[in-house]
C-alpha cells in the first residue's frame, strides 16, 4: 500500500511540475507584445512571415496598403533597407523577413535603434522558404536612420 501511495504522490508531483512549466511557457508567450504589420494586398510571403511570428507566440495584426513606399517613409525605412512588408512591435520597426528569434532578442535587449531589417527577400528567411531551394545566408541589421550594424546572421532558419 505504501508503494502505491508513494507512486501516486510522485505522479502527482510530476504532473504539477509539468503543469507549472506549461503555464509558465503560456504566460511567457502571453507577455510578448503585439506585432502590427502592413503589407501589399497581393503579397503571399508576408502572410507566411506573419504565420511564422504567430507560431513563435506573437499576436500579429495585418493590414494592407497599396502604397508601401509611403508606409516605409512613414516608418523611416530607406529604399536601401526595404523589403516587402513593414511591421512595428514594442516601439521598434521590423522590416521584411526578420526571424522571430531576432525580434525576441531585440525586445529583450532594448538597444537604441529604430529597428531591425532583412533587406530584400532572401531565400530561406521566414516566409521565403521554398521547397527545393537552398537557403541563402543573410544578415539581420539593426538600423537607426541610414546607420546599420549586423545584429545576427542566419542560413535559412539557423543562426550562425
């Protein structure tokens, strides 16, 4: 009888720890700020990036605009730093196919900057995954106006 009681008690403790771990993970995701993204109405890769961010725990609100150059100017994103969609989160601008892990690092570290960008549309970056295509190496740039600094480097979804 003692053995059954001890085993039941251990099972109960393991279940409680598992519940606490899961609720902690859910709370951490709930604490992520919302992302607001503006995209061209006909861009599919932008929706794929939004799905990537949602899978990482962000709530993403998407709107469309026919004049993305006006949106980029409003957010201070130059042509040299531009990609296909522009987002904002926690007071930062996120331009293009920036991995969610880089956005989380930005929010955690809070550097003095306007935001992050992945200029262009590198193959293999979040939202730009294409079966059979090799993932390109690309940099996530921290930017403040025209000044940029490498924040992280990736090969597809793998940080280098």
